[in-house]
C-alpha cells in the first residue's frame, strides 16, 4: 500500500479495505490467523499518522506501506504456527523503476522457469512467491532489462505476470489482462485499472493472452502498488525484440490510465468510487 499527499498536503490512503481483504484471503490459504478488517485499517492509519513527517510532498514520492503477518512459536512439526505477529512497515519511496515514472520499461520473457502453477500459491500475497523470482530478475537486470515477464506453467505460451506487477495488453479500444485463476496475484491496482478503464469506455477482457498476441499489441503496460502504471517499451522473446514506444513516450491508453488512477489517489480529480481514505486533512 501507499500513503500519499494531496496537493493541499492532506495524507491519503487508497482502498485499504481491499488490502485487508487480500491479507485475510492469504492468511486463510496459509493456515494463519486472519486479521480483522478494522484492526488492519486502524494499524495502517496509526502507522501513517506516526510517520506523517516521512510522507513526501505531493509529486515527490509516497510512503510505502507493507503490512506483514508472521507466524512464530516453538514448533518443529508440519502445522500452523501457535501465534502470530501483525506488523505494518513503512518507508518513503520514489519511482520503482530507475528510469522514473512512466519511462517505458524493457521486459525479458523468461524461458527457463515459471513463477507459479495452476491452483498453486501464485495468487497468494506471500513472501515465498517473491524470493524465487530473484534469480531470473537479477540476471535480466544485468542484461539491461527492467524486469522479467513470466509465461504460464501449463502451455508455456500465455502471459502470467511480471515479477513485480500485473500486465495489460491494449489493442484499439480493447484492454486484455490475464485472469486471476490462482496463479496470478490479484493486485488492487489491477482491480482498480479494470474499473477505471470500463468507466472510460474501454472494453476490458480478463482472458488468457498469448505471447504472440502481446507481440502484436498496440500497447502494453503493467500495474502494481509499487510501479503504479508502467509503460512497457519493449518485450524480448526468444531473442527477438518488439518495441512499443519508439518515441520513448507511453501509449495513449497507458497515459490515460495513469492519469485517472493517480488523479484519484492524490485527490486531484473526483473520486466517484469512494476509494480514498484520509488519514490527515490539511484543513484540520
């Protein structure tokens, strides 16, 4: 999650109840004790309020929030932990990718490993889903790529997600994103972009997207709390590179989605869905 400042200095959260829901779903999958929504949101608000001085000015970054649920206890056998600790960690951050926000990123399609499998753990926000991607991600970065794009484990052909974010493919007025069928993380930003795109008249389809279809698309972009909305400049697959942003600028749909999302997140535009939760109002 992130806490951000509005132009007037107010500090805002974006859809914290969705993050609370995802943590509860993840805890159930991991046989952990679930954190009630009111406890989750109160903890997040209290953490932001206690660290208000570390929330960057409007347009200069945000306060990144990482709610953690950790199981501990004196147990060696295979079974749930006897007790749990709920922590909210925070740190001020800027753009996720080093090129800056909306600078098109270059992706490398991973051909050796898969991120997850159907009906596995890929749809759970758990630490164990992140450490396995490092070996491929670090190797790709050494080659000059920003991140790795994974294909599905069953057919080795359909897009899953990037190591750190969900992915969308644009063709005309149709935006397609892989379905969250258990192997893809159900991102809150992903969910929000689907709603915002439909509000703006796009046809949004949650369906499998083959790598061949992606390479023929007009635009590709990724979404996530950390990356926000990131324009994909190129995808390299089997040694062949497809460029989407020859001028170095994001596509029209990508820019529109970024503006719509960040406008609501920072209260620069109207919030028709009631997604913003204020922690501190400048008028106070």
